[in-house]
C-alpha cells in the first residue's frame, strides 16, 4: 500500500469508529433548527452534512484541517526556490490531517506524474466538440469521458465489499488528480492555441507542470499557479460544487461522475463562473468609459448602473463569509509582492474601495466584501492568460483536489445516500395555519 493510502487508512479508520459511536450514542441530539426563510432561501447555514477536509467561519474564512491560508503559506512544502505552497501538500493534508514533509510531497508529485496519462478516448471526445463549446463544458465532458476507467465502477460491477469502497475511491481520486491538469491544458491549447499542445515537463511539480503545459514558462506564473491551485481547493461542504459532488457521490456514483456533477455546478455565474464574469465586467467598464485607468467616481457610477440594470456586482458577496475573503487577500498580497503596477490589478484594488459601501447602502446585501473571484482574473491577465472563458477551468482543477479528498472521506466513513426532505408551499401554508390554531 502506498504511503498516503496507508496513512489515510489509519486516520480514517479511527475517525470512522468515532463517527459510528457518535451516531449511536448521541444521534438524537439536536444541532440545529430550521426556519421557513431557510427552507425558501437556499438552505443557508443549516448544519446538515459531514465534511472532514475543511471548515468555513463567516469571519475568519476557510480552515483546511484547522490551518488557515497564512498557515498553509508558512507550513506547506514549497517548490525549489519558491515561496508559494504546493497543492500536493494540501491534498496530503486534507486526507491525513497532517502537514506533509518535503519527501512526502515529492512522492505524491511523482505518483501523480506516473498516473497522468490521459486515456485515448478523452482526446477523441474533446476533439469531437466544436471549438466554441465553453471550456467548462469541455472540462466536464472530458472528465465523464474517462469514467470507463473508474476502478470503483469496475470493481463494484464485479462485486465489492462495502468495507473496500474507500480503497478504490482513493485510486480513482489519485488518477483524476493526476490527469486533471493535462485535461485542462489540452482544452486550453485546443481552444485558444490552434491545438499546438505542449508535452509535460516531469521535472516540475504538479502546478508548475500545469503552467508549463498551458504555455506559461515564467517562474512568477508557476508560483501563481501553486498559490491559485491551493487556495481554490475546498470551502467546506455546503458550497454548490462541493455539495453537488457529494450528493452525486452519495448514490455510489464513482469519482468521475461525481466530479463532473460538481464541475457543472461550478460553471454557474453565482459560483465559479464569477471569476470570468469579474474580468468581463471590468473590461466592459473600461470599454464603456474609454479608459483603462478609471477614477473611483467613474467606478462608483458604473457599479450603480450595474445594480440599476438588475445585475449583481460579480466577485462581491458570499453565502457564508461576512468579511473580505482571505483567498482574495492572499491574491492581493501576491500582487503587491510581484505585480503591483499592473493596470487591471489597480482597478481591482480601486473596486475593492468603492463597492462595499455601495452594496452596504442597499440594506439587503449580507456581505458587501470581495470573494475569491474578485482578484484572480487580474493576476492571470497580467501574465498574459487573457482568455477569461477559461478561468473557471483553473478553479475546477483546484476544486478537484478538495472534493475528491472529501469523496475518499465519505466512502471511508460509510456515509449514506443523501436525501433531505422537501415540502411544497401549500404544506408550509398549512403548517402555519395549524400552528396558529394551537
Ligand atoms: C455569492 C452570492 C450568490 C450569495 O448570495 P446570497 O447568500 O443570497 O447573498 P445575500 O443573502 O447577501 O443576498 C441578499 C440580496 O443581496 C443581493 N446581492 C448579494 N450579493 C450581491 C452583489 N454582489 N451584487 C448585487 N447584489 C447582491 C442578492 O442578489 C439578494 O438580492 P434579492 O434579495 O433582491 O434577491 C451573491 O452574493 C452574489 O450573487 N454575488 C455575485 C456573484 C459572485 O461573486 N459569486 C461568487 C461567489 S464565491
């Protein structure tokens, strides 16, 4: 058994025993109650699912197995000469709860390289799609096209003991994480660079090699990818891409089917597509104003026009967070260190000053602060990755790490089919009527 699998098995076996006991001894204890405005309003805040890999606090932001983003920056192994965390390290942390050593991360990097070959049918499937197919659609189809390789699905067909579900899910998760940068790079190069593909450089780490296969050789861009692919990986279980992956996975659909479901959720403008929307919105603003250096007053007027047209300001607001997103701050710090004079970065920082008071003045927006998507595009534009329809795929490559680490945990804990209760509006009205009679 490989070292990560062995460690995961040890940890997960202990947690599974605790969870079983918790359920048996305290299963009837109430952890939350549900209001009608939560039933109608997208189930906000209802504590109703188990998710081991990360926890989200409205004020502090994300913690991966107890470590926040500055901790990850400090503690996770880095590439030689680099200062950004390696996403391989985060995957190890999410599965084991332990910060890996440099050797452990090197092992994982080599292991993913060993598993990274794309099955032939993937290329055939992607090539059958028209070039104007949105990159996220190509990405989701590409993931599905690998499903016939699923170790879980193939073993399940042969007859698999429940106790071994986690083992084959781990194999699928490792294969998908290994292949996903190659799939994303393939889509990028076919869509925007005439199918001029770049062979991997296996001396590089997972994120560095991804940058190379996209066609970006600068060390700064490789560092950006290491940071980007780390901070987008997981955001507790209730967000749409994580929850969709979990829901699909709870039917014992394998990692490919589950991840594709999650990526379809990520492709929505209220979720991961917001990173593309932010750059689209800024570009439209600078085009409309006829300047690439708009004043704060001009930005404020444009924000008000956006709101008056019944649109959201992309990159602002969050269903859980109530402060500027630490993932936004991490990207801002990267920009301050490396590219503080980039024009788009300057606009993003001015927007950061202008938007919150305007959203606050509406009196209904619960969080007027920027989220992760408000900053990422400006960094990518600076390094020449200007094709913003592709940005959500980058998010998806990272999110794959979190949701598949979680799928391994769900299998190890033997979590059941997810099946919440729905009610009709007539049921709710009747419920109130009955309550009023009491
Ligand atoms: C992320 C988001 C979907 C969260 O939604 P939510 O939990 O329902 O947010 P709220 O409870 O604060 O919404 C209350 C109201 O404020 C509005 N609102 C929230 N964020 C807004 C924004 N950025 N611009 C304009 N209006 C916003 C909502 O549309 C809603 O209006 P309504 O009552 O007229 O329908 C929302 O903030 C949004 O649409 N943001 C822009 C898209 C984005 O950046 N998505 C990426 C998220 S990581």
